[in-house]
C-alpha cells in the first residue's frame, strides 16, 4: 500500500532527512586512509543520537550497525568492522538513515579515500549524476518506470551496468514502504507518481557486469566479477511543484 503524505507529514520527514543528510556528511568527511569502517559507524551513531534521533538501520531485520559501509567491489550492505581499514585509493559507499518524530530519512553516497583511479572517478561521477537524472522525472503524473529508465539509460550509455536485484523504495513512517523503485524500466510503465509520494531513489552501478553475489555474512553484496561498484541515494517527495529532495542540505 502506498501512503501519500500530507504537507505536515512531509515537514516531519524533512526533519528526519536533514539529520540523515548531516550524518552522511559527517561520515563522508571521516573517509580517509587508515580509518576503520567501525570508526565511521561510531561517528554516525553518535551524530544521530546527538540530534535526538535513532539510527534507522540499527537492528533493522537484524542488521548490526547504524551504517552500511561498502568498499570497492562491495555493492551494498557492507558491515562495519574494527578490522576493516580503509586504504588509499578505495571507493567507499556509505548508506544510512535516521528516524525522528516517527519518520525516516535515507541517503547514500560514494567517497574517495585519497586519490582514486580515473575509471573509479568516472563510475562514481556517473552514478551520482544518474541519481539526479532519475530525480528529474519524479513529477506528478509520471510513472515509476520513468525513473529507472532515466537512470539506466544514463549509465549504460557510458558503459556501466545497473544492479537489478536491489532497488529503491517508498519511505515514510517505515524505512521500506511501497512502491519498489527499480533502477531500470520502461518509460510510461509502472505505478503512477502522485503528490505526497516519498521515494528513496538509489542507483547501484557497476564498472563491469551487472552480476552480483551475496557473501556468507548474509548481508554484504559484491560484484560477481570483482570490479568496482558505486551507490548514491536521496529521499525525494513528489509534489505539484516538482520533485523535492528531502535529504539535500
């Protein structure tokens, strides 16, 4: 069931989304060689708590951390660890959310640890740009398929591949709500976009093939070919005035 939010509810969501965005910014600033992923997760937990909110990911379906931190060939859901040290040249994707006053914000971004390769930079830039291509078509009266089509068209035209097994999603009082928001699709197909809908749009884009594999920890997803992956996400509201990015600072 898709829940349409009132203006008041969108204001409450915006508060949660700002906290999520600020926590992500703090996490991104901590990405540098020699830092452990557990240290970044600690920064996220402490920042969200300082703002009077709760980490939306912690204990969600048993997930043990406040942030998902995925490095290089890890697509999503990398579990922070005190033994995982970020190295020079790593591509680090951080995904996190905050719950505040009954609503959830969710966002992600990919960061460079020191100097990264030109192909890693191009992958990261393209993934981020594709997110905004998807957001552009988040207009009332459009369709869910418009979003995925815009993302996949942008990335595939530049030689990258789109992960299909994991998607964006509706969001609101719960981290995951209807509808699913694939990063591929056909324009004019799928659920109609209506004012009051709130979506977490999150392209996961691979340097090589689109294939993925789930690791033994039951959470971490890697590229099947061992090549790099990048991930960006915003929480977006559909309004009569066009898309509003709630996690934009």
